């Protein structure tokens, strides 16, 4: 199967070098289990679960059947002032998995929408409790929180911000957690817990009563799997509690056992006030995201509103879409029936050992990892940051492997259905190409 360049021109592709791609397209036409197939018939091992979305493997017939049955019964239900059973059932099922009392679930359509929703909930919560002056947000360098206006402002990646104007005002960034002395450390590093005290500095600089929330990825994902140092998240929680600041975990990538437990909040023993979810929620089969919120935040907003009044003037046309809810429920059933949470936890040691064995390659300057996600850094070349990483990504694809790259950092996060031989194949291809 071939494609001429002019047949591809009408789509403006996201986060893609459009001219380069259309000159040499990498089109996927089929997915099944651990693999994709290209338009040329080549078999591509999926080393990043698509975009961290498909831990159950691709093209699960149970999910497709659940979506089909739902669309046959009811294709759409307006989510404003009405509802459908699937959304309430999925919310209840999620509440049994979330840490602590994060038992109130607001449905959206992506991780980006989840982040902007969490921002608005934070604004509204503080206003409802009489502290409307709390309108500042704290994020981190190297952070990725989606691409809507709020998430773009939170971003700590310069390329995600520089072309899009001033964005949301009142966002300050604390330092990221990567340190040279933590290179090639498996799991949580020992150095860097004191970096959490940057939040204390923000309190001293801006005043605690102006800060609404602190947003962090428990493991910074898109920037290359930056695992938090021992004590770092605990210290952020302590500072937030001391000054009435909401702590928000962006678990769009780490959610659904990527860290070895249901959520990173469980893995690291820190319960946030809100948590953003997406990706693996539906195994990537339908667009969907969610915000899990502590009961006290929900109660404050609901109790502050007059009787029979809308408490939060926010939502999306497709919030809790019936087909997406059906996909979410079917995905949770697969996690449970196939014991994928336990499988992922058990597979982690073999996976991390295999990836860390790549550290002997001269072109690899760091390896990091936790649970079922790892990051490798490729030494940049004279053409500038990101050029070599992009070339490596293309060559890996040609060799039969998909891995997500951000700049010169590759993020490896295979589906949980992987066998040892899939891990061996993945690492073998990386070794061959990078060598």
C-alpha cells in the first residue's frame, strides 16, 4: 500500500514534523496485542503502549463489542441536567480504585481537558470557601500538563509555550527533579528531596494565601520519566497541608498501574487533593479523561450553591459519553479478569533490568525507570537538542519498534500483556539501533 505526498496534505498533524513526515510517511493500519502493522505490511512492536494509552494491548474485542452494544442501545446523551447509567457506574468503579477519599469523578475527553478542569475546580473551591484571592498555580520545569490554555501555562517545556502568547497568568515554576548524581538510578533516587522546598520559597515570595494549587506529575512522563526522589512528594504534601494549597497529581500517564499499583499515589504513599486521569482509562479505544476529587472539595462547592442551582459552571458536550463509558467499564473488567495490575507489578523487575542493561552504550547518557515505565537519554549531536532523538525514533520504527521520544529522551512503557520475549525484542532493537 502506497501513498503519494499530495494525498496526505489536508491533515495538519499534531506534534509532528509535517513536511518530513509526509515526505516519508509512517502510517499504521492495524493493531493487535503487542504489535502494530504499517501500511507497507511491516510489523511494529509497540514499546510505548501507543501513547501510554493501551496497556491491555491493541484491538481488544471485548472493548469493541461493549462500545458497539452501547451505540446500538443509545449513541449519545446530553450530559447537562441529564445522565445515563454507564457514567455513574464507571464513576463508582473508579472510586473503588482511587487513593484516599478521591471519590468524586468529573468526566472529560482527554488529559488536557482534565488538567484545565482541575484548574477551574481549584479556582471555584477556594472562592466557595471565601478565599477567592487564591488564583496562583505552581508547576515545575520540564512538566507536561496537556495543551489546552491552562495546561500550556503549567508546562515546563519551552517549545510547548513559546509560540502561544502569555497564556494563563499567575503560574510559577519550581525546579524539576533530575540531578546529575542520580544518573542510572533504578527506582527512586536518594538525592533531591530538598527540591520540594522550592514550593516553600514560592510561599515566601508570593504569599501562601495567593496560591490555589500545586500541579505535579508524580513521575514526570513526557519529559523522559523523571522519578521523584525519596521524600520529595511527601514534602510537597506537607507544605500544601501547612498552607491550605491543593496538591494535584497529573496521573494521565502514571495512572492504572504504570507504577506498579493502581495509581502513583498508592505507589508513593501520598494522597493528592485531585488527580487527573485519561489514556489507559479506556485502553485508548475511546477518547476519555477524568478528574478524581476529594469528597471535601466536592462538598464545599455543592454546599455553597443555592438549592437547585448549578454548582460548577463547567463541562463538555461529550463529558461521560456513553460509548467512552462503555469502553472504560470494559477496560476495567479486563484489568480485573486478567489480573493485569498484578501482572504489571510482577513484570517490572524484568523490564527494568533489561532496559538498564542498555547503560553500557556510549550514546546513552542516562537511564531511569520505575514500575513499567523507563526513560533513556540519547547524547545530542552538533545539530542541536532533539535532532538525534528524532532520528533514533525514525530508525527504531524502520527496525520494527515504536517508542515515544521527547527531544533526546525516549520513553519506554510497553503494554502489560508483554511476555519476557517481547521485552527482550524491544531492548534488542534499541541496542542495535542506538549502537
